């Protein structure tokens, strides 16, 4: 086993452990605070700082990774996540909206430091011009992360039922502390550190294709979170009568399946087309995705089995979304030169976090005012904008700064 592959496995292991805690804490917060009587919009606001500081972190994190090393950014993210988990173990009377928002801010910073470090680091473990292997490694990292996030949703719901809120937080903190020690010891110091010491002004990308891909990413992930963050879990619990474990299991299976499709995207695309992933592939997948939330929203008005419509429709949404997201994640790494990879990836995931922020706030507001069908129509509108932006992406292999 070569050294690059060993480091890749270490990054994946740390990323997996972090992702389980990230998925679990989201499900814990949604279900626990709904149980306490919070409205859908109030629950959405609990994640406002989580998403907002994700934007800031991705913008600054790429620059920080280039200066101190990606491994140290990953370690800092794990330490901050442990702190965010422990901050929520205070007595229930302290858990005001403002306090939970502040704790979630630390969690948002931690998550995006960890994600940026892991995804940018993959390119550094491979020699130049290894595009097929790069697509496969990025797809496996991204797909496995999402599968584990799905497992985290289930873990969070089960721990809430078994250990209650504070017990679940202590268990997740212990898991992440173990991962922190392992990655601290095994990853090389200075991974991804730039020899040029980039200036902070360089965090904004000067590459047209990176800027356009980032704009498309904003609307793509906003489209998912409009129904995903608050609308669907509250709908399943409050309208369809599902219990905590059933809600957690559904989200776990959806995200695990989504992750497996992402991981398998290179093999799936080889069966469908001989074309190498490019901007036209991103646009085509986005246009195909537009029809799915529209179809679900229309089917909900036809008197069909509501549970079956939602499960089947969102499963199809997850498959197409996963393929589109996998190509996105590959292109941002492929279009970045090695010296600039952490900064371009940071800028790109800043747009990703911005989309999640918009989707999170809209999820609470739209569900409260227009219900789940309203969330789906808004989702379709966001995907359409992402598809139109994607038409401006290059249809060939390019390099960015």
C-alpha cells in the first residue's frame, strides 16, 4: 500500500467519524426541539448560524489550509465539533434559541473546515494527470461521507430515544475524540500548505468556470434543503404520525442510498456515456432533476397514497441529485491547480454553504406558510436556476488558477 493511499484512508476515516456526529446532531436538534414545542421556522433558525458560519469558514478555510496545512484545519474542526456537542449538554432551561444558534455556529465552522480539508487533500495524494482515479477517489470520499451522514441521522434518532438528548451528545463526543487522536498522529504535518503563503485577498476565485460552478452549486443545494432540513422531517412526524426512529431511519436510508449512488457515479456514467464529466453533463443532470419535485407536488394533489408518493419521488430525486453532485465535486478539484486547490475548494463550498443557508431558512418559512408541496415547488425553481447557470460551464477539460 503506497503512502498516498494510506493518507487517503486516514482522511476518509476521520471524515467518516466527523460526518456521523454531524448527521446525528442535526437529527437530534430537529426532533428534540420540535418535541419541546418549537415551530418549524424556529427550528430552521436554530441552524441559521450553522449555515452562515459555514459560508465564512469555507471562504477563510481555503486560505487557512494553504497557510497552516489541511491536516491542522481538520484537527481544529474536530476540536470545535466536540466543543459544540458539549455546549448543548447544559440544563434544558439554558437552551434558548440564541444559545443553540451559537453552539450550532461552532458546529458549522467545524463541519466546513473538516470537509474542505478532506476534499482538497485528495488531490495532493495523487500524481498529476490521474483524472480517472481522481474522479473515483473524490466520488468515493463524497459518497461514503453522505452514506455515513445518513447513518448519523439514524444514530441521532436512536440515541435520542435510548440515551435521551444529553446522553447522546456525550456518546458522540467520545467517538469524535478518538478520531481526532488517530488523524493527529497519522497525517503528515503541513499537508496542503502552500509554499507561496497566499494573501487573504486571493480567497475569491478569478476563474470563470469555478465561479459559475459555485453559483450552480448554491442553487442546487438550496433546492435540496428547502424540503430536506425542516419541511420533510416535521411533515413525517406531525402529519404522517411517524415516530423519532422511523423519521431517523427514513433520512438515514435516503442519505445512505444517495451516498452509494455518489460513490458509484464513475461506474454508472461509464455505462451511460463515453463522455468524460464536464459542464454539459452537469447541466443535463440538473434539467432532468427539475421535473422530479414538480411531479411529487402534483402527485400530492391527486389523492394517491401520500406516503408512497413521497418515498418514491424523493428516492428518484436522490439518485439524480447524487450523480449531479458527484460530477460537481470532481470538477471543482479537477479544475484547480495543486497550489490553489484548497482555496478554490474553499470558495466553492462557501457557495455550497450559502445555498444550504438559503434552503434552511426557506424550509422553515415555506413549510409553515405553504406546506410540503410549497417546499417542493420552491425546490424546482432553485434547480431550474442551477441548470441555466450550468449551461455556461465549459464542455471540455480546463485548468483554473
